[in-house]
C-alpha cells in the first residue's frame, strides 16, 4: 500500500516519517520546496503536486493549514484521484 501525505509541516512530516518507518511506501507534496525535499531524508518520495500524489497513492492523508488550502487540494484530488482511494484530512 502506498501512502500519500500532503502538507509536510510539523504534523505531516512526522506522519510521513512514521509511515515510512512502519514499512509503507510514502509519497508526499508540500507547496514549500524545502519541506517537500526533506521527505527524501527518510525514504519518502517528494512529488510535484497534489494531483501526482492522487495518481500514486492508495491512501492520502492531508494536514493543511487553511480551509482555502484544503479546498484547493480537495479539488486536485477529486480531479486526479480514482475510485477506492481513501482521503483523510487530519
């Protein structure tokens, strides 16, 4: 199972790290390039957009700071996602 994490702040980075540590394949996205690239330090794969996460992940966890960010991300996931995916805002 591949886990996608969108929003790689304090909470999102910990979630991504723990999922990778537990043996899951992890992909992630954040609008801040430095946060996105930090995923590589623990074996997660940084992707260029929320839509790319939707194309690759079976389960998507979002940890976003604003309603506007959530609305934009939800639209991208709805457009690029597929039937059977699980999406959870934390």
